C-alpha cells in the first residue's frame, strides 16, 4: 500500500504547523520528518536518546511523608481546600520537571529553482520509505528517504535525468557547539547536561562533492546522503559510533537492508476495507509503531518526531493514559517485537520507583506518578493539582506484562518481568487505607486531570475515585493469575484476594451516568477530554453487556460528547474504542469520521493539537475491535462492524492464546481461518451466536453466510 500526496509541507521557519504535514521515517532510534519541498527541502532530525536534564535528581521535599499524611487526614475530614493548599506547598516537586526530549537538528537541501509540471510525495507503507518525484521541462528527479534499522542510519538518495546541484547544511537553534564541513562530511556537535554529548555526521556521495563554509555542495545525476546520530546516553563514544555506522554503510546495500528488515515486521499482518481512510490509518499506525519502537526506547508522546528544543509536555512519557494508548494495539497488530522497548523502560523505572515508594510513602512496592522519562524518573511531575499526585503509573504500565503473556503464551517473558507487576500490586496493597464505609481507597486520589465542585468550591483531590478501583482490580487480579501460573506466592495472592473484596462498587451518579468519584460530586467539566472512570470499559474489560454499569457507561459517553468531549485527537480515538467495546458500530464509525475530519493533519498525524502520536495508535486499536473482539474468553467476529463497511480483508490478527485469525468478508459471505501452534477448544461468537470450535494444530478454515 502507498499513500500519494500532491502537496509538500511549507519549509518556512516560522510556520511551525507545517511540521504536521511532513512525512515521518524512522528506525526506532533515528527519525526524520520529510517536508518534500522540491527546491528548499527540510528534514527535521531526531535521535531518541537526546534528552535535556540530568539523571537521579532529588526533586521531592524532605518532609514529604509528614505532609502526605497530613493531606490524607484533611481529606478524610473532607477539608478539601486545606488539603489542596498543603499539597501545593508540601508535596509538589522542585525542580518540578523531569527530563525533556529535544529536537536533534534541521537539515536543509537547496536545489536550483525551476518550473515544475508534475509533483508527488509518497509514503510507501509496504516497503517503509518516502519518495518525492517531480518533473520540469528539463529534468525528472526522484528522491528517496528511509531509515535503516540494521545499519542505524538515515539515507537520502536522489536520481535525476540530468546533472543537478544540491547544497546540504545542518543547523540547530540552540545548544550547539560546532558545525563544520570538511571534504564530503558535515559534523554537528553539542554538549548538554554538563557532560553529555550529541553528534550528527552527514556524508555526501556524488560525481563531485566539496565543502564550502559549513555546507556540502554535491553535483551529479546520482546523489546520496548518509546520516548517523548518537548521544552519550546511547553510546559511550557517540562520535566514534556515528563514524563507524557511516563506514559500515559503504559495505552494505542499505536500502535492501532497511526494506527487508521493515517488511519482516510490517507484512506479519495486512488490512484492507472499502473505507480508504480506515485502511490507511490502520496501516499507517503499524508503520509508525515499527518506525518509533524498536530495541531502544518506546514511542514517546510524539513517537520520536519532534521539532522543538522545548516541546509541549516535554514530548516525554505521560503515563496516565498516553504511553499506554501507544501500545493498545501492539499485540493484536502482530508487532510483538515492538513491545520490547516498553519493557526496557519499565525495567529502567523500577529501581527509582522502588526507592520512592520507601522514601515518599514509607511502604514496599513499585510506584510511578503520571510521567516518566529516559532515566525512568518515577517522581511527581509538574505543579498541577489535577494530575501531579496521581500514583498509579506503575500499576497501569506493569499489568501489560501479563497481557503480553496472554497473547504470546511466552512463559519466559512472564518469569523475567513478572516482578514488576507484583511489586506494583504490592505498593497499592500497602498504600491503600479504609474509608469510613470500610472500602479500600487511595488517599489522596484524583481522576486524571478532571475536577469537581464540593460545597460551591472547585476541587481536584478526593478520597477515592472509580479509576483507582478499576486499575487496582486489574493489577491485583493479573498478579493473582500470574502467581497461579508460576506456582508462587500464595500468601501474596491471599492478601490481594481479601483486598479485592473491599473495592468500591460501580455506582450511578446524579446524572444517570457512571459515577467518577466515590462521592456524587457535581462535575466541573462535563465534557472533559479524560473519561477515566470508563477505563473499566476500555482498555480494561470490567463492564459487560447486560449489566447496569454497561448502560451507565453508554450514558456517560453520550453526556461527555453532548458537552464537547473528544475535542482532542487521543480522546476521540479513546471514545471510538469505547463505542466498539459497547458493540455500537454506528457511533464508533461516527467517531472515526470525526477523528479524521477534526483531529488529523493532511497526512494523517493525530493532532491534540499539536501532533501527539497516541491518537494514531489508539484509533488503530478501535478499528481492530470493530472487526474482532477478543475478551471474556471468546472471540467475536464483527462486534461493531459499521454497516458502511461491505468488504474487508484482515489477515494475521494475533489473538489471546497465541492464535492467528484471518478473515475475508464480501457480499455477505465470510471466510475466516484460525492458525494454531497446538490443538485448542475456543468459543466463537458470530452474528449473535456463540459456538464451540475444536481448533487443530495448523490452519483451520471456516466459511459462513449471513
């Protein structure tokens, strides 16, 4: 599949929004945004370990625990204003921020200007590269851009019918120490974080190459530029590393290496339906995952593509939904290797999260608040009452370890990483207290980034909220199941089971919706972008058809949208996924259309605004569940298929239990296959009926008509 665009992004330095119309390439470590200008091309370059901020800074107040216990006492006495005042003074961190992901550099390619007759910029999803083609009266030029994972370089290749001259330069607005061109090479270097280093090296190849000032001038019909980048946070000797990468390129067919590697992942699955936007967005999501999440760091708030020295929200890892959303579809989309960086970040977070549980809260376990960074900083972030004290980051992130096992059946993975899940559960078991009704609660608690009115005043902190209960339920339940599978820690399981019986139940609010907090507060923002209390609907699966809470969830979504909810891209993607979980194809499709119309750039990047990649990954998860539901111990085909979709081919969807499902549907006829590595009995729900199927090892074929 390829997507052709007949426009290029504006390379005017002052036009920051043009970045959203550039096309991304990446290998999980290096990335570039391709603007595609025929005459003044721009590539925004990124190296995903280039983070501003030192490691192991102590950012919490020394008297944190004493203040925390006093805040807890005040909330138990419903003294909200006093509790929030003390929180701002006595709990908020200083310095308030974690490390900041920053742009690498900007590369400019200048060409002779002439009148163009034809132009196209193409994203080649099947092969993993971007091309720019244009013709003039005198010449025809093809440019190809790609990032090689095996070679760890970015490459620009140009072919022309007639000789062309290209001027190549590098720049970085701030924090740059040296830009120098010699022979066929440009070097950019900068020191950051006092002792860390960042290096870019660009080498040019053509019939004629010379340096002039800090630029390269290249002439010929065939021109190549090889780009390598590294920091000392990635490699102890980044200068040596980038030069080694470039030397190695001379011995390789880099394009074939890059293409073969990319295709080995991308072609594990295929999807096409008769909605072109849906087809593109699903496949684009898989392209972005392969390009931004390999054996290094996971995809951050912008994947790895960032144009700013100091980006919005630091372009790091927001873990009260955003990083999690990035990986909602990683298993179903059959891209399990792309999950490895997520696990590595959790491992990085663990030692600090373990220390903070002791230092801040005086309990054992693994805690993380609502952000983290390259160093795995688990401390409180920002001075923002609706978010800063949220302490469920480790609990939400770590339970995905169990999900990975459920999909892959990889017992080695569970044995290796299971301690992260169990320690996240232990923190919550140790930190929760009983309220006056004997329910187990977190205190202080907050429903991420939302607020309520109590006795005429607006507040954020509370004594327990529904999202707490839902996450606690998941992390306790999955820990119990893990320990049973591994035949370990029955004593811990018994404690977790007892705690589960004390969780607050789903309750109806004054608005006829699902209650968001334990008390029936008046909502301050009925259309808030976060819908945290529906975590239990999606991505979790605690709210089932035929229950009161299922109907309450429907009314909750309806009310949110009536008051303007879903106004950010990631939020609309989440709402779309929630409607698929409600088996509501009409509304899920309507949300998808709204997402495309209001929340994406012209090339399909999710806009918060600005660009924020979680919506791209979240919408793919929603699309998948329109066609396949894989929860509650059965597989449902077409749980929320929009009536507008009359044909679909969806191959190699990874199901729980390490099964592969492929389906073809057209003219009311459905053919589906299930590929298994062992014999297994499963339940299939199709057109409203559930039936048992005996699946044999190998490929099992089924055909049916509506």
